[in-house]
C-alpha cells in the first residue's frame, strides 16, 4: 500500500511540474534560414543596427545594399533599430510617424525598440502606427494597467544558434513626452530598471546562446542611473547592448562594456557578427554610410515622401540675414536668438488671441530648449523650416502661477547648467541669472518624473519682470507650451497649477505662432534685433 501511495505521489508531482512548465509563458521564436553561401561572413549571423534615425528618410536606402552584400558573402542578417524613428524631421512628423514605419517595412527590419520620440504624438497614435509594422516591437519596462504594452523579448534562431533580444526604453519618456498623451503608462527606472533587465537576461540566458539588449537609454550625464552604462554595470548575462538616445558614436571597445551606438540620422550603421558554430561574437563595429550604395526603390519611396511634404510646406514666405540658432547643445545650455524669436512670437500670439486675467506687467513666457529642434539658416524661410524647428505639434498654453512657483520651475530647469538639459528655459518678459557656482539643492523626486524638486532656491535669480521687481507672492501668467504646462521635462511646478485648473490651452500650435509672427508682425523679414541673443538669460 505504501509503495502504491509513493507511486501515485510521484506521478502527481511529475504531472504537476509538467503542467506548470506547459503553462509558463513562452518566448516567441523566429526561425531565420541559415545562409549557405561562401565568403567573408560564411557561417555567421550578422546583426545590423540603427538608432535615432529621426526622419532621415533617404538613409533607409543604404540598408538593402548592405544587407545584400553581407548575404552574398555568406552572412545571415538580422536588422534592428534602437528607437527614435517616428519623429525628428518634417518628413516623418507630418504623418505622425506613419511614413517611417512604411520605410522600415520596405527595407525589412526584424525588430525595433521604442525611443521617447515614438510617444511624441501619444500612445494611441503609436499603437495605430505599429498596427502596420511588419517587424517585432519590444519593450520590457513600460506597462499599462499592469500589463506590458508590447512583448518584452524574442528569440531569433539561425540553425542551432539562438539569439535572445529584449528591449528597454528610457524612463525619461515620463518627462520627455507630454504627460497628457501617455496617461496610464508606468515606467521602471534605476533599480527597478536593473531588476527588469536582470529578469530578462536570466530568462533568455537559459534558452539562448547570445543575449542582446536593445536599449534606448544613452550615456548622457543628465540621465545618470538610467543610462546604458548603468544597466551594464548592474546586470549580468547581457552579451551586447545596442544603444540609442544620446546620439553618441560608440563602437564596441570605446567603453568598458560591450555597447554600440551609431550616432544619429544614419551617420553610421552598426554590426555585430556571431559565429554560428562557436556561438560567440567574433567582431563588431560601425560602418560609415559615406560612399555606401543606395537602393533605388527605397530612395524613390523616400523621395516621394519628401516631394509630397515639400509641395505643401516648401514655399518660402520670409527671409533672414542671420542664422537663427537652434543647435541642441546651444538651446539646452544658453539663451539663443531663435529662443528670443520664438518666445516673442508666443507672447505676441497670446496677446492678440487670448484674454488674460493679469495685466501685461505680470505676463511672461517660458519655453524649453528641448522643444527647439533645428536652426534656421540664412536665406529663405519656409513652413518646412519652421516645422523642423518645432516638429512636435505642441500648442501654446497659459498657466497662472505664483512667483514662488515660477522661480521653482526655473531652478529645476537649470539644475545642471552649464551641462545640457532639455528643460533649459528660453524666456520673454523677464531677465534671469543662473549661478552655476552654486550646487543644486535636490530634494525628493517629483511624482512620475526623473527630476528632483529643489529643497531651496540656490542657483536662479529673477532679476526683473517686464522692467519691474520680481514678487514671489504675485500671480503671473506664464505663457508656455502644452508639454511643459502638463509637467514635461523639469516643469512639475507648472503641472500643479494646470491640474488645479489655473490655466488653459489656446490650441494654437507653436509652429503656426512662429510662422505668423514672422509673416505678419515682422513683415516676412527677420530684423537686426534678432541677430544676437538679447541678454534675457545670464549664465555665470
């Protein structure tokens, strides 16, 4: 009887374990036929990777010829992207990213991660765009209602070689994207990000020979704790990390960890070659696109996109004798003439189109440098050029805040100046001074943010408001954009006011406001007063 009992117990135990195994979530596996051609890449699987394409649509034409060249020499190619492809130039922003997906389908991408700019037009628009994607979209660290928004990982098998991929997106999406457009999304960051990555690496290591992390994280100092280097320092089991976000040019060997990033706009294409027999990475690096062949069919698709957009936006409506400075490093560290022009346009627009509850002496403008995406060169100005400067479709909003809240917002938005930060303020109606010799007095992290509130004001002084002394107890109308009004980047102080009903959205887009100001108020010609910055922001 005892033997029978033990036998039944053993049977039930084995059955239960088998049932649990059968019910455990499986990882999707894609079979790639192994290339049997001879040549330099014979017996190898080659991962080609891109990142931060940002609407450089003609660059996609480099990929088919490069893939064909590797395949002709015996390699099996897997093509992946580390994010930020649906925004960044007028040629993809006009379609809200759809045209980028069309091109990626045409060249045959296998996998993409999600960058912060994939969310620029909202999560619903992203889902709509990716319904047409013929590639696998991965994201392991963003959830909605407790569920991942996309699959977290996938396995590609070539012969007996198994390569596991998982993807991470920057937690900065919480502040880099209009919070109103990503409501309900939750992001793991820092220790939580490392835990997620470790779980993925452990899961894939049990099934795969090579584990690759597609990470739109970058290496910028302002994202410390959420960088690709932080992940690699705190996670084991990742054989290679394909990075994006910081627009860095990194070949494996440039850093202590096996990380690559290609820069931006198809400056380079990354490659990782894996020996199918030894199941080891045998080489990696970056391939400059300079001199690479371009595929005629893909080029034709890109040119059709460009011609269509140019036909609508390409007509010249104004001129400038001065370069209007919008380079990333400039607008995120200092006042520029383009920042002056833009904030003046916002003030002019609201003054003509809206009724404020405070007088002009208590009205100011603040917009963030991260929203300015390009310079305007000398010569004719078209709507396409304006759209390059302001590609996000943000609208002008107004917040009523106390002087103390305004000062808090400015302190946070310059917390690391002179280092680059997207929240850096461009202003009108006031003059401010930033003392970079003082340390930022960081307090607790704002809710749903990667930035910390100031415990005290140390770095920023508001020198004057429209020629009058600053009053921390007064109420000011802050003309801004709907992104910062909702707490984007460093501007949680504005969000508090907006959520309390102390503000409104004009529904006038930033690019329309700038174009109309140039065309109507300035008569289609940029005057000399915008030749140089006007001394509104002093950095010392």
